[in-house]
């Protein structure tokens, strides 16, 4: 069966199941088999990471410094096949992963799972580095060069070219869900988050009855303001200006944008931690204590360690996307003739995203005392489950307003930088804008490559214009169902990718052994 025919069939089946069973049918992939057990998806991701780490001899430890040297460009040969140098391939992948998850995701993890969730995020990232190494090495090994002379790679090509044509149906499934995920998780959700944040900032100045911010009812359940329309148009214009130019323009923009946005955010957190240096020992002690031996908690899906572990692992996986196959599409564009060389670069992603940036966010929330505004703090402070539920429903505990997601991180920044400026929370607004913009730009390329795999080069430009429209759509509508469907699509992307990694692990081990058996001399 031709790819295009299989692609149409895949989208038709997805639409049928969506119509027949609704979004919850797909969203259940993250809670299967039950709400009270460790989800199969979590077991699959972490389990595969542990297996590959042991099987390859822990490359995240032994080959980490080699990845740093490759990223520095000392082995870059401009005559090698590919589109982007190693640094820009990494920044393109990082631009998609370093985003809302580092701000809102950490806040959510601490809100429900407490400080101990950070330890489980670290564990997830440690084994996730090997998954990034595996999926990116294989993606570059089995990539193709399209009719425009650009690279076309990712798990869909790894599956078809590595496992054989009989597995094309699995490759098509990955590509179809990647297109869906790009429109939702990588696009509309990012645009909505930025638009909602800007709308909130503007209403603090002019109120909600101003002609800019007043919401007009379009139809039942949908209201929109002029401000939101402007937000959507501006976001769509900025994203469109970049992605219409293709991967080389995307790589150039993310090569500048990713270091700037990460630099601003990291510098701000370091200033906060410097002013709270006396609380760092306490913060780290709290992380380990709450992860290994949390207080008895009333309520929760499993209580104790299970509750903390699940929230840490799930947020860690969402943040660095290790094993989900998306970043492998970006890394497959690298200008190199050595697949394992780019795999070593890809290992830096989870380290920068989770070990570094998520940790700085978590320590900021803990050291400033902002974590005391969470549901977790209420549950460990109030032993009566019924009373704890009523306090959480009211949203106030001991005079402190409970805050979740990016609001918790914003509060921590405002408190932590109050000694220097009175608007520390505005740094989060700026970070959300930059992170969401870069994520939307990078995810467009993931959907772009998947579209070409399914329907050929002629479908690329129509996809890009539809993608830009979804940026605008996300800016004016909440689209909660789209959010859930996007998260579900991310899960359905993951399974084919993990399957390919496991089946090709022997080939990967041989590639790794052969590569590091050679002497690698810097390019002159």
C-alpha cells in the first residue's frame, strides 16, 4: 500500500474512533490500565530507557563529554551530508522541548507531588538521555534525502527503512499522530498559553470591560476579545515568517532564540538561588526526604511514594520528550556522516532541559517557600482527608492562596526577586512568550517531515499554512479537547518509536561500538 493511501486510511480511522468514542478513548493511553496503578506508558518509557542504558553500557556517562565536544563544532565538516550543524540541530530539538513544561510542568509536579517529584524527574532524565541517544542515532542512520535536497528523517523512516516495508503501517501510524500532535501540543496549546498570559497582563492594566479586553460571545460556550484576536494574529505572523522558509531558517532562528531564552531564565533563577543560598541545603534535603519517605498523605491515587513518583516521572517525560521520537526528527538533519556522533549530541537535551532548567525551577519554588501554596503541602499538613479536600476546594490554606502550574512559578519569581525588582513575575511572562514561540516553530518541522513522509513534497506548503492557521486558532480559543487529544497523540507516537528502538538495539550497539573504536580527529 502506498504511503499516501495508508496515510488517508490512518486519518480516517482516527476520525472514526474520535467520533465514535470521543477524546477520552485516546487520552486513556496515559492512564491505562487504571488510575490506581503505574500507567503502562510510564513503564514502557522508563523501562526501555533502563534496558537500553544497560545494554549499551551507559553511554550517558561514558560518552557525555564526547557529545559536548561534538556540539562545540570541533568535528564539523561543512561538506558532510545534512542541513544543520550539530549545534543548530540540538537547539532546534531543545526549542521544542524547553518550553511550558519547564515552567508550568514543574509547578504542576510540585503542586500535586511535592518537592520529592524533582528526584523522580532526575531519574527519568538520566535514563531518558539514552533514549535520545538511541532514537537520534537511528534516525540519522535511516534518513533519506528528498527531492529538494533536504534531509527527511525520524522514527517513521527508522521503522520503514530499518525494520522493513512490512512495518510501514507502524511508521504511518507514528507520522499520522505526529501531524496531529504538532497541531495541538506543539502549536495550539503554545499559542493559547501565550495569548492567555498576555490577556491576563493587559486586564490588570485596563480591566475586563475595555474595548480591547471585553469578550464578545460568538456562539454558546465561545467568547473572544479583540486582544485575543490580536494575540493570535501576531503569533501566527511570527511563526509563519519563520516556518515558511523551511528547516534552514528554523535552525537559524532557534540557534539564536534558544540560547537567549534559556540564558534569561537561568540567570533569573540563579539570582534567586543566590539570595536564598542558606536554604539550598534544606531544599535538597526536602527533595530526597519527600521522594523516598514522604509523610502519610490523606487521599491521592496511591499515597506516599507512588503519588510522588508518578507526578515526577510524568512531568519529566513531558518536559524532555525522551523516547517519544519527536526530537529525533530534528537531530536527523545534522550535517554528519556518523549517526552515533549526533546521538551523542542528542544526549545533552534531557540534561539541559530536565537536570538543569527543571531543577532550577524546582529549587526556586522550594527555596522561596512558594511550594507551601500547593495541594501537596495542604495534604501533608492536614491529616483529615475531608478537611483537606474542603481547604483545597476553597483554594486558601493558613492565609495562603493555593497556586498551580505557571502561577506557582510566577509567584516564586516575584518573591525570589523582590530584593532587586518588584516585577519578577513578568520574567515568567517573557519566558512563556519565548518558550512557546520557539516550541511552535520547532514542532512545525516535526509535522512538516511527517506530512512529507505520508503525502510527498507537494503537501509541505499546504501543511505549513494550515499550521499557521492553528497558531491563530489557539490564540483565540481554549480548545481543552484539543489539548487532551494532543497529549494522547504524543502517547501514540511513543509506542512505535520504543518498539523500533528495542528491535534495532543490536544494530545500534554495533554502530556504537564501531564508531568509538575509531580515532576522531578535529576537523581542520
